[in-house]
């Protein structure tokens, strides 16, 4: 096993699941698109030495989640990520399939395995 540093000193990142190719699903700190470059935690994939944010909006449905939750699980092939997100006033189960966000239900819940 190899230990990999997934964030810079002082930044938060949490690796929660790994697919067969080594891509990590989790959460990380970003300032991209935040007010006054304020660091915020967001959902992401870590691959090739960098974090990439998962979609916050489904362009087809207009559904948007807040940067407040976790990408908890990734499928073995890396095509499906499951987690929990703040949507309105609730923390709800969400899935990203091939990069597209889907809110599974609008009641409190989470996905921990895909």
C-alpha cells in the first residue's frame, strides 16, 4: 500500500471510497466559485493527483444541491457515485450517474454503497 496526500496542508479532504482504477470519492476543500474565495468543502473525485468537483446542478431538471454533504461511495467501474447532500432544508440521498446529479428522494437519507 501507498500513502497518498490528497490535500495541501491546512485544507480538508476525506477519502471515503475507491473504485477499481484507484479513483477516490469523497470531499475536499475548494475556493472555486465561492464568495470572496472562501474555502468550502464540496463533493469530489480524486484522480491523477487532483480533486474534481461533482456536479451541483442537474442541467436537465434544474435541481441544485448545496455544497454541504459527502460523496460516500463509488461503484467499482467509477460510473456511479452515491452520497448525501443538502437540498432545501433536508439532507437527502443523491447519486451521480456518469457525472449527472440525481436527487433520489426529498426526505432525509443517504447512500453509503453503490
